[in-house]
C-alpha cells in the first residue's frame, strides 16, 4: 500500500490525489445510497421486471469495478456488447466515477448497466432474477478485486454458475500492488479447484496452466479481438495543435497506444527514439512509475497521454507503423493484446517483440532482439502500401472479430448447460 501511495503521489501530486480521493468518496456514497432507489423502491422493482421481460437465452452479470464508460475501452465492454448481440442478457456493473447509474440503464438491446453497489437495488435485482428460469452466470475477471469469495459463493448458493475469465498471468504488476491481492488469489484458487466453474482463457499459456491445474472440463478458449465495424467507419477528426506539429515534421510515425507500465521495454523505446529515423508517439495512461523512471528527458519521444477510445483510432491511423514493445516475461508470454487486432483492422504494419500470442499471426513482424526490432521497423516501412500484406492484415482482423469470440463462449456454455449433474 505504501508503494502504491507513493506511485499515485508521483502520478497526480498530493493535491491531485486528494481531489481524486474526494471525488471517489462522493461518487461511492451516491452509488451506495441513490435517492431514487431509496425513495421509490416500488418503481425500481417495476423497472427491473420490465428489463427482464426481453428475449434472451441466459443471464450474465459482469461483476467488476471496470466501468463501461472509461477511456480504455477493453475486453469487458467489447465482450458484453458481443454477448448481448448473440442473445445473452448482459448486466454490466456500473462504476460510480464513470457511469453514475442510480439503478439501471439500458445501453443497447440486452445490455444493461446496473448499480449493484446499492444494496437495496441489488436485493431487488437478485430477487427478480430468482424468478427467471434461465441459466444465470456471475462473470468475473481473474484480476478482479471487488467481488469477494464470500459473495461469489452466495451466488452459487442461489443456483448461479461462475464464468471466470482468466485473462492475464496472476501478478502484482497487473494489479498495481506490491503483492498479489488476497481477493484475487482466493478466487483464482476457487476457480482452479472447482471444475464446475467455467473458465475462459485468452492465451495458450493460460490454457495450458488451467489444464495442468484442473483438466479440460468447462474450459473455453476465447482470445481477444476487434470491433471491425467500428474500425471501418471514419469521420473527419481535427487533431489538436500538438499532434498537428508532429505530423508537420514529415517524419515516419511509429506509434504505441496502451498502458505504459513495468512490462514495457523502455530500453527498446529509447533505441527507437535515438535512431533519429522516426517520430515515436506514445498514447496511454502511466499505469505506474515506470514511464517517469525510464523516459524522463528522453528526446525524440512524444507522449500524448490518454485518448478516448472513440477518437484513438484517428491517431493510430495517422501513424506509419504500430508497435507492441513489451518485455518478454511471465506476464507478456501469457498476454493476448487487444490492440494487436485493432492494429490489424487499422491496416498498418505491425512490429512486436517476441510475444507468444503475436507469433501466431503472419501479419506481425517479430523483433527477436532490439537490433532485430529496428530492422523489422525498416521492413514494416516498406510494407505500408503492399497489397498482399494489407490483405493479410484484413483477413486476420476479420477472423478475430469480437462476434467470433462471443460465439466461442456461447457455444461452450451451451454444451455445459446440457450436461447432466451440473
């Protein structure tokens, strides 16, 4: 906790951190005790009943603090949308800071934001769901710290199944803490020792780990993907002066977007910048103190901070080459980067360090060392207008649309729902 505190101080400053804490406390208070729920519980019950009358095959409650309307639009939101489009009623837990839902809010057909932080609303919701005679799942990330093991077991006692998404190697670095949080460790142990739990894995190393621990029963492989439709629709976007200045240099742009954290190969980034051949553009959040420790004062690097998912694609589209500059370690060997498939859909040459999951795709140029990575950047520049290469990118992007990932999950659930004795 002390390490995390000082990391946040370095990131926001003491005053900025205090403001954020106060905002969080106020938002949490409003979420736990929403006036509309407290004053009109009968209306809320009717609202819930109406929401549950739709056409769907099963209910999935996404239980995690990862909000829906956050700038980093990732697997949780994408899978929720894709599963809803294929007949699941998705109940997505709202985040008090980014979503601010008092009871529930309909986002799309079969996709609802729900404020289960409100105990009164949660009781009403679960009571109404008890009357729904369809399979019900509590969906959790392996990195989740919000849902306790006790709460998980309470859902199981109500007749719910558990859908456990094993998306990253268990690591304090992923959690942003000095040691692995207990809430993460105990739920992982539960999932690995209860074969009736359905485990979804996103990478081959994670699949092998699950098989070693508990076999192949109730195991689904559904890696990350891309919203192809989103990346095929473009409007005019007016860049801010900072990025226009980068474009005006007329220098090839090498871009990475995503978390800037301890698993980034900062030495490689410094080498790219030092080559003097490219404008190195980094877009994303400083997840920990590693960026400041490794990149402060480095020339030839343009750090833009985070950009909203809705406009991020315009920056990436303006680049010449998109990169995945990850260190090779136990975290990254088990990583299926969402941005990999978005890079494909953007029709830009991709250069990655030697990540297991990236090696599976022919469109990705793999840098096996720092020097080889720089060589692959030069190759990538030559491939920018290559028709065959662009077709390869397009084909691999289409094969990894989120709809295909959702179908893999649903097909696995259907098989399990038919098994006797579960």
